[in-house]
């Protein structure tokens, strides 16, 4: 592994978090959604990612 690899990995790991938070604020403004609607949507998406769809069991 090259010496620059850990630096690249260290820069790439937080990048999706930053992009996701910027994206959700634009989605919220674009669809005129309330904070509770966004929170509910994020919790539902996290649940689906963790447990998968019901029909996959």
C-alpha cells in the first residue's frame, strides 16, 4: 500500500456524509417538507437498510 492511501481513504470516508447532509437540505426545500417528515423518512430508510425489505426474509 502506498503512503498516500490512508490519506485518500481518510478523505473519502466523511465525503458521503457531507454530500448527504447537503442533498437532504435541498430535497427538504424543494418539496417543502417539514423537519418531522424528513426525520421520519430518514428513520424509515435506515430501518430498511438495516433490516431489508419484508419480502426478502
